[in-house]
C-alpha cells in the first residue's frame, strides 16, 4: 500500500475533494469525444416548426400586444351600461297588473246553442246546384231523393210507391224488376248503393188483401253513408228474382226466407231449407196462419192418447 492511500484513509476530509476532480476530468474527455464525432459527421440544421407543419394554431400574441388591442372591462362601466339598457322599475308591470290585464283580455266562451250530433246521422248541408248532395237524401220533398229521381227516370213504370218514415226511405217496386233495379243502383256512379245489409220477408196477412208477402231488401251506400229499403210484393206461390247474382251474400238470406215463409227466389243456385230438415212437410213456421203447435198431431209420451192441433181459419196452409 502506498503512502497516498494511507493518507487518504487517515485523512477522510481530503477524500471528497478527490472525487469532483475525477468527475470533471471524465466530463472533459466525453465532451472532446463528442466534438470529434460531430466534426466527422455533421448534422443538418432544422427549421423551427410553424403552425402549418406542427398542426397547432397560431402562436399567441405577446401580452403587451393583447393589452393594447382590447381594453380591460371595468366593473363600474359594465354596471352603468346595463343600467342604461334595463327599463326603469316603474315600467315593469306587477303580478297584480298582469292578472288584471289577463282578466280584461279574456272573453267568455260562447255557449253551445245545440248539442253535438253524430256525423253519421246528421245530414250535410246541401250544396246549391249539386243534385247528389247528401242532404237531399233527407229532404222533406221526397222527390228530391237522388235514388227516387233516378228510378223514376230509368224505371218510371216499376216504382209503385215511396214511403218516408223517420228519415228512412222505402221504395216499393215491381217484383219482376227487383234484380235489374238493384243492378242499377249498385253500379250507379253517384248513388253507389253497394252493400246488402239484410234480406227477409214479411207476411202481411190480415193487414191487406193482396199481395200477401213483402220481400224486403235492406241496402246501404258506403260512399254516401245512407240507407235504402226496397220492397217487392208477391202473392203465395209467386216467384221473385234472386239477388245472388248481384250480391253473393243473399244466398243464405234467401234460403232462410224460403224456409220460414215459402218465398221462391227464381235463379237461386241452391234453394233448399236452411233451418228445418229437408223432409219437413208441415209448411213454413213464420207465416201468420201457422198453428202454434204445427199442422200435425203429435204423440204425448207416457199416455195413450194424442193431442190434436189447434186449427186455423186460414185455408191456404202453404203445404
């Protein structure tokens, strides 16, 4: 061991001074090495980044320029400007004044003079000069009824009678022309009586002499929203044209009328009983001369006798 190491261990205060001198020597050597490397391979100078190349916005102006361009807003000046724009306290209406003004401006709602009616049953006002207005279907003058006018024009000899009762119109027509009339009012562009609601018959026994039965056809116009009733009077055994070619829904309706009343519909595709069995031989139950217990005697079970039927004075049994 040398004398210098021995002195360093013996004098610890001198050891920290030796370390900074060695570090400075190493830093100087590293700087010399970097200078030599830079001299051999020089690095080209780069331009400073701009707003276009870096993607950032323009550089902010110096504080001195910004202070010179925009004056500092003083609180006192702002308060004075707002006070000049705001209305005076006396100009603002109070809550009571607003309520009074609203009360003066309100007008009472007019009282309803008539109750609200259903549009489906209320006739629309007739348009002057319009011969097909819906109100004409309910006009007091029944001759203004559009269907009545057209039937009198096209079938003048086949319209027998017209009855108006509670805004319901019934037109009595000749039985032979019933199908042609239904074709006409169904296909008419303005009338458009295009829906068959019901078809039945009524026995007018003891209500008139002839004809005995009324074939009743209930019709409805979907575009015009009006109803119409056609009636064709026939005697017992007389035929009436079938309406199945006009409305296919008349098929079962006519079979029921045949079964209950004995009305024969000419041209029906399958005219047979609808409710009673095919071999029923006691007539048609809805005729007014039909006995309550039928035409035949029937046995009473658990007894040895039969109960006779109650006979009627009407001679035409229809069997």
